[in-house]
């Protein structure tokens, strides 16, 4: 709705989405939830931990590294944030013998 409101009047948009105009304006003035504010900080922390570990740690080891730096966080939350940011660890390639003696 935030993108469309510049092109169409608010009452029309509210009618299309079947929401009340007062509900829309109440939602617009609502403060950002505490968890969402925390999420932004955690995204920065996870990016820093990812760089700090040379992009080689999965969520479990990343959780341990972050705990060592004073940020306590669950594995599933780390997984969700990493997926959102598109961060994945480098996979070590398996040794393949190319010479047959």
C-alpha cells in the first residue's frame, strides 16, 4: 500500500484491500516493533561474524562465535536471518585423486 498510495487515493486503495482507512492510518503511525529493531542489529552482527570467521562457519559454529562476542542467539534465528541475507558458508571441496598409479 505504501508504494501504491502515491498513485491512487487512500480510500480507493482501502476499498480494494478491504481495510478501513482508520486502520490503515493507525498502522502507518504504529512504532516499529522491538523485535524488528533488534533484527536490524542482528543482521549487522551476523554479517560481522560471517566475515570474522572467513565465511566458513555454519549456523552452529556461528552461534558459538557470536556467544563468545556477547551476542546470544538461537540457531534457527541465525538460519532465518542468513537465508534472508543470502549468506552461506564456503564448502570445502573434497580431495579427488586425478592420478592412477
